[in-house]
C-alpha cells in the first residue's frame, strides 16, 4: 500500500482548498473562501460547461411583503412529498434573500420592474417569488461568477481536468478517516496530477446523463457522487430524480428547456387536439409541482400514443413574450415555431438529482476534510 511520502511528491500541487466543479455551488464557494484560502477549482470541461448556464427560470426567495418564510417552507414540504428535512428546508428558505442580495453585489443583473426585482411564479409555489434574469438566469449568474473568479488572485482554475479519485488516509494505510486530496486527469497532457489540500469540496453536479432524455449537459455524470461512494461516504435518495415537465420536443433541439416560468405566466398544457388536460390531474393545474405535471404528461402521452404534448402561451402579446422569454422565443423561432402563434411541443426529461452524498447543513460528509455541496449533496432539502 502506498505511503503518504510516495503519493505527495515534489510534483504534487498544494492548496488550502480543492473544489471539484465550476457551477454555481463551486464558484460561489471559491469566491467566499478566497479572501483567506488558496483555492483550486478543478473542472472537467471549460469553466462554463456545467449545468448552471442552462438554468432558465430563476431562483426562489421570499421577497414580497405578501409572502412569508413559513409559506415558502410549506410549499417546499408539499413539493417534496413530505420527505424534506425541515431543518434543511428552513435553513435554505430563510437564507435565500441574503444569497440573492450577495449575487446582486457581485453584479448579477436581475430583471426589474418599477425599480423593484420582478418576481415570476413557477410550479409548486403559492406566491410570486422567483427572482430571474429574463429567461436566462443561470447564464447571467454563471457569467458574473466566472468574471469574479477570473480576477481573484487566490483562485486557480484547472479546466479540462477530470476527477479520477479521492485520496484518503485509509487508502494510504494511515490512521483515521480523512480526505487528503485527489487525483485528476489533465486532458491536455494525458497525465494524472496529484492535488493535496486539507479540505476538498465536491460540487460536480448531478447524474442526469444516466437518462437518454435529460435537460442536463453531457458533463452531468455523477463523478463526485461516485468518488465519494468509493471513498466510503454514504449516499442517500438516489432514486429521487426530478423530471422537468417541459423539455422542447424537436429533433434539432437537444436538451433545450422550456422554462417553468412559461406556465407561471399562464402557459397551458394541451393534447394534440387542443384539449387542456391538467384539470383532470390536479387542482393546481399547470402550476402543480414538477413531478405531478411530469407524471400527468407521461400518462397522457402513453394513453393517447402521442410523441409529445403542447405548451401554449400564444394568448400573451408578442411584446410580453419577447420581453419575458427572449431566448425561448428566439430559439423556437429558429426551429420554425412561433410561440406567439403556435403551441410548443414538449416532453418530460430528467432534470435534477434530488439525492446525493449525505451531507449536513455545513456540507460535511462521513469523511473528515471532505464536503459535498450543490446538486452533488443530499442535505434532505429536496425530499421526493
């Protein structure tokens, strides 16, 4: 069995913190740690190629005087089928406005109306509480974070570096159970590099690419979850995969999401003959939680033998659609679909990994020095 001296040679790269993944979770952590720590961000493609940039709708936070933390918590528990951890849910909900404010200080240009943040609505929410940047929120947040990271001296980016495995004391025959670093494959040189740090954070996203039809990019292959499992961490709730109800159904539109905000702004789901079907499935209609709407669509497709169903927002004025959904409007038009006149063909697709590496509210896993955050972690927030 190798010893610490044979693993950590003069060629080893030493940092205070290693972060694997360059999405919202990883880059936010890097920026928050950089004032006092030397941080390495390791990502297997270019820094912008994760799931964050694909997110459209927005970020849920209590912002209106007509809303409340208790209402947001209650909505979350209902959407999670009663299996959410209450402490985790309260922690996230009550800190959400502060997180939005932090993103604002970084320069994220959230959409406004009348000098105030514009709030839209999505399924499962009893109030308008979705803060957004038109229909490309993830791309705007990602762009801002990358700009901040690239000008922060204490952060070093390692793009095109794939996580191979974690280095732990038990693998080296040393006492205790602690993460000491990791191995990563440098795609440019085809060499495996050794990284050492007292703290390692897994922020590699979910495992959506397990499914043929997914809204996730090709990078979502569960690398961090698998590495943590191999190292001896518990994983939890991996059977809970959230399906987004409305992925664009078109042969030339791989994984293009039709934001839930389209339904939040009055979009109706229709069968091919124009019949609205959600009234037969749930009293909340198109604004039921994602899993309810996705199951309803799946039921109707199988019952009728349809390839897809349709989402119709054409009753809204063209100016409204171009203002609120400029990217969806433009992309559909490129494919010959004028959403101001025609319904959008949609199908459900795997979207979010609700389970992951078991972590507490500080991101700590079963192994000292190893943390899991973002979609890689399972804090109990999402339930089913």
